């Protein structure tokens, strides 16, 4: 019954090796600059931003069509009140250089609100093939592993507890630390314990669970579901009622019993032992498979962002495509399921990777509004602090990202066994300051890991 396997294996090898060569550059409509103004009186403001030399568009949306607005861009004056002709939104052609200076002058205005956005198209062809994991930092690894074991999660692999100074610096750690080198690795680096955990043959990827001993961070994760940053990750279940009752019986904390969102999804928010949010979501797939819970997949990682349009374009660079767009106005019952005592309003999109089908969710909160900052470096804050994508050419990806003004935390660094490592990583910031990582997959792993997963699916 498996006579066709050699043919399929040959097809998979051709697909995995040669597909990257056939990928065309993606046209991205970047938001180079964004400012939301809410004004009580006349104001003057200035800022600088990155661009590439060439054409761009200046977009102004305003609530007061009689405002006297002047913009100076690289010493060129743009007078908006004479060009808008009473319209609330206007788009003007402009030109950018690499480092741009913008000055805004607004006079004779009372309680006005307006948005100033500068957009510029660019072509990018990154080599990202999948989401590897998201990283949840914890304060007690043993306690957290027991927590996930009770949900049916298993260990895929561990990671070195110590490493080089370069690896410490690659995740934003200021060196030297107080680590003395007694457990291996280089003195002045980090000391941690980490494992990759997943479920159902690691469908949907894995969670990179880390407890940092040096440097230590005992702060609380995000306390509210609308704070800016990676706020939660979804675990998809085929029986939310049974899983909720079981998880409640073993002492897992839920914000509320399962609720139904306005788009029809059933969910329940729970927390790990440190208080990091996870979302139990009832999926479309119906299966009798049971391993302590009916959870069968790690689903979307949820980002709270300040501007969906900007984030959508930025993550498109990594191979993600928007598959769903929602405006959510939830009733009080559903809002309580998210931890709020008032009706919530937000906008969201779901993006799916074109290769591995992994998903990301981006939410812009309108009510209750929140404008906090995401976790900063070093990347050791309890909670979901980092997301990692696999690439087949990290040097080329870094070159392209730098051409688009992406800010990096460090240079490309050998990972994770010192200078003889077979892979490399690099970390950087998204437009909101959320930390993203690229990890280069060794050539042999690019070929054999997908085949192993494919074969595992056949025998199971």
C-alpha cells in the first residue's frame, strides 16, 4: 500500500530544495510614518523616520476640515488646508530619502483629531519557510512543565543551559552578567533551563518554555488582554466543554466559562502558573483523539498592535497572507470572558503563512483603549516575549530587512552550540517594538524534518 512513497519523496525533495528559487518578490505597501494627533490647541511637532529614496504617498485623515495644517517634509512645505478642499481624507504624492525629517504645524484648532500616514511600496523576497515557535518565559520551569504535561504536551527537545557571550547579547542581555561559568559556557553569559513543548505530533509548532536564572526577571506578565505585545496563544480543541471542566478541576485559572465571540468562535481564556494568557478555542475539526485533553493543535499567536494596516504589511514580508478581517463589538457577557466589565470594541485580522499554514492574529483595541509598550530587552520577561521564524538564508534576509529600516538587537549569531553551531539566529523589532527572531535551518534539516513529519502522518 506504500508503493507510491518513493515518488512522493522525490517530489518533496524537489519541492523543498527548489521552491525558494521560484519565489517572486512580494510587493509590500509599507507604512513608513504614522502619527495620530488628538489636539486641544495649536501645536508644532517634529519627528524623523526611515524611507527608501523614491516616490511615496502622504495620507491625512482629519475630523476638522477647516484646520490650518502645514507640513514640512525634508524642508519642503506642504499646506494641507489649501489642498483638501473640505475633504476628510487626502492623499498626496511625495518623495522620500533614507532619513526623513517631518515637521507639523497646526493652528487655530479646537478639539481636532487627525491621522498622518506616509506609505511607500517596496519589493521584498525573504526566505522564511515557517513559524518555529513562540517563547514563553516562566519563573518556575518544573511547575510550568507539570502544567503543560497535564494538558497532554510532550517534550520535543531541550536547549543548552549556558552559551557564549555572543548568544547572550543576541537576545539583548547586557554582558558581562554575574554568571561565573561554573555550569559551562562562557562566564558573563546567561544561565537558563529551556524545553520545546508541543502536542499531537507537534501540530501547529511548539512552545519554547524558558526559565532564566541569570539574568533573572520576576515581573508579572501582561495583566490585561488589551495590552500592546504578544498577549496570548490559542490552543485548538475539539471539545471545549470537556476541556474547560477538566482544566478547572485541576486548578487552572480561567477568566470566565466558555463564551461565544461575535464571529461565532467559542473560546475561554486561561492562565499558566505565572499568569500568561492562553486562549482555548473550539476548532472545526472533530476528532476522538484524547491525550488528557482534546487539544489537538497550537493555533494563532495573538498580537495587540497600535495600527493593523502597518502590522499587516510588515508581516506580509515573512510570507503571511490575510485570511480574515473582523470588526468586533462584543456584548457584556463575551467581554467578561476577556476580563472586561464593559462592552469591548476592536478590529482584528488573521494572517496565515503560505508555506506551513501557521497563523497570527493582530488586534487593534478601540475600547478599552490601551497604548502601553511591549516587553523590552533582555528577552527574559515572564510571558510571551519572542516569536521565531525559520529561514533558509539568514544573511540575505537580514540584508533585505535592513534595506527596509528594520532595527536589529544584535548581529547574526551562531546558535546554539558556540562557534561550531550549525545554525544562526538574529533578533529584531516589529513596528510596535515586539521582538521577532529569525533562525536559519541547516540544509539537512530543511530536507528531512518535513519528510519525518509527513511519514509520521502516514504511520499514525
